[in-house]
C-alpha cells in the first residue's frame, strides 16, 4: 500500500528528503509543510552582495513540487506532534496523519538580551525576510556602516557579502579571537591582521552593553570596555539554536537537538529528523553532535528520505566543516582541528597557515588559511577533506607530510584517497541531478581567467571530436 509521508521544513534537509523519497518510491503521498518557501539559506549572501536576484535563492517552485507529486502546505507551521498516534497539527488547525514523518525544522538565531536590540536596523541575518530588510534599510545609504555582534562562521559569511558591496564594517566578539569555534588563536591572528589591512575593525574580548539610538537612524554600540561604535545596521550573529520548542511533550528524545541514529531515526517509530535540528553521528567522535551546516543537512535529508522510502541506508557520520571567504582570505577548518597532536606550518606575513591534526597516523582535523585565489591551496584543502572523509590512515606517509606539509598530493595518491572517494555512495547508487533550476535555466560554466587552465575542457577539434 502507498505510504503517506509528511515532511516539516523547507530547507536543504527537507527538499533532499522529498527528492530522495521520489527516487525510490513513485507512488507514495508526500506533504511538505514549511513556514518559508523552499530555499537555501547559504545562497542568501549572494543575494545580499547583489550577485544574484532573490529568486535564485529558492530551491523549488509550485510547478516543481507538483511535478514531484508533492502537496505543499506553504506557508504553514507545524505546532504539535502526537508521536504515538502519528498526528501532526498545523497552525491552521489542520491535522495531518502520517506513516512516516521527517522533522527538518532547522535552527533559529539566538537572541541578544541587551537594551536597544529592538531598534530598527538591529537584526540577525538568517532568513529571506532578514535579507530583504537589510537591503531595504540600506538602499538610500551610499556607504552603510555595519556592526556585527559575534564573529562566528555565519557572521563572517554575511560580512564577506557586505565587504563585496564596499560597506564599512566592524566586528565585536566576546571571545579572545575571531571564529573561535573554527580557528585556533594563531590562525585567528592571521585573519585579524588580514581584516585590519582591509579596514575592517575587530574588537575581541569585549561585549556590547547597549545599543543607543542616534540621529538619522544611526545607532551607537556601547561596549563593556567603554568604547562606542557607530552603525547604521547591526547584525546580531551570536549563534543558533535548533527549532525543537514545538516538539515539547511529544516523547521525542531531545538533547541539544532531536537525537538521531545512523539511519536518521529518532527514538519514536517512523519519525526521522535531519539537518540543523538533528543531533546525529559524526566522524572522529562517539558523541552525537549538531553541525548546523549545509552538507550535513543534505546528507541527513538523503539518508532519511531513502529510509522513509523503505531502504536500509546507514550513515557513517558527518564531517564538521566550515569554509569561508573572508574578504579574499580563504579559511577552512575540518573535524577535530583542536586535537593535541598537530603538524603546523605558518607564514603570517603572507597570511598562510596550515594545521593538520593527527590521531596516530590518521588525519582527524585541519585548518587552512590562504588567499582565495591560490588554487594550489584550494586543491590541498580538497585533498585533505577527502582524507578526512574517507578516514584514511596514512602509515609511513604521515612522516612524509610532517616533513613536507605542502606536498599533500603524494600521500593523497599513494593512499588511494581519490579511488575511495569515487567508490563511496551515500545511498548505494550514484546521486541524481535535482531537476530544478529557476525558470528552467541552464547551468552555464563561466570560469574566470585564473581558473580557465584548470577547468576548461579541451577545445573541440576535428580529431578530438571524431575520436
Ligand atoms: C546567511 C547564511 C549563510 C550560510 N552559509 C553557509 C555555508 O556557506 N555553508 C554551510 O555549510 N552552511 C551555511 N549556512 C548554514 C546552512 O544554511 C544551514 O545549515 C542549513 O540551511 C540547514 O538546513 P535545514 O534544512 O536543516 O534547515 P533550514 O535551512 O533552516 O530550513 C528549515 C525550514 O523549516 C522551517 N520551519 C521551522 N520550524 C517550522 C515549523 N514548526 N513548521 C513549519 N516550518 C518550520 C524554517 O522556517 C525553515 O524554512 C548558512 C546559513 C545562513 C543563514
């Protein structure tokens, strides 16, 4: 008998689950419940920087979901779950019953509790509406001044988008250095030096005590250390929390998020969770964690979708990874980047920093800093990520890397990491294209001159095309 699936959420975890269910099961009913249109938050900064229109942030429209045979309840909120009787209540009062349910409600920005947080122009940047509101607020200003409260991964992604617009930026971080959950102190010092040279003011080891209203919509941030910073817009980016409040009393096991196993199952039968809301298995640790990143949301969504459709897919665990362009400096960190045994190489004056962390002969974490146009560095980042994802032990190549930290290619090839990556299939078969592009557009590759020699295919000549 055809199953009845309900999916709550409209982000990457939810959409990947919907598409995966359909790949395995053409006949089931699928209902998608989301309070925002289906979209990818990680595309918001490109809209903010003016590189794409709003519509390109969306990951599906009515026609697309109709083609997939999905009934959409958008906008609608799930407000209550009766897990025993398999019933979901929406804010409209509608009750949906289900055979399987996916909870993919993501996370929300943490609120700051200081005077002035309700002033116009003080906000997080997490949703479509938040992005729209910053664009509207700044449209009449020739060079908006923006202050960030919090210097974490998301804050810096947003900061980079504003830097591209040429806005005047400053950052306040209560920890002793920027990106405290992504970089060690030595790497962060390199980032701070890079930012200083680009006119981005950084204030660490202090907090904002109060935001005062000034003239013409301007605000004044008063810091604990007494300093005052002017700003037109204040972005509060102090972290996120999983959207689990509505699940209170449902019987689901909730720790920091909804606890899931290697099949993305919760403790209640036929109820799954995925993405930022889910606390699941991770690589290089026995503890379950929330990673709150897009790759984990996509993997969870695909694994949950396959299992909801009757497959038996287990998941090796997510790799924590944060990669961000900071005003032209690429920063990447993976896995246990704070593990005690590490090979470090640094050239702060050239803004280069590499750290490879070990557990015996196995890389378990890494930090990379280098200029965003350094393709050699970007290749190395990709190769180290591959070593981590395949959990490769390097044997004698560990010694080689300790002596030659810039020569990642040789151990990568010798340990057959590429072959392992090529064999790996999350769902046991090749992934399929999504089948959605805004207004049915085609993907067009437009490599810049610096990339051309790496990504251009061979020119079609008579001999090459006939062979
Ligand atoms: C500006 C920005 C840039 C980012 N850049 C990156 C990046 O470069 N790399 C990266 O890895 N990650 C990035 N992220 C993080 C990434 O977007 C998230 O990890 C990802 O969106 C999580 O996907 P999700 O599907 O779990 O949740 P979400 O994308 O948050 O989707 C959940 C959806 O469910 C809806 N919802 C919540 N509660 C309910 C309810 N009760 N009923 C109905 N609907 C509900 C929410 O409104 C939302 O639309 C970025 C995030 C932001 C905000």
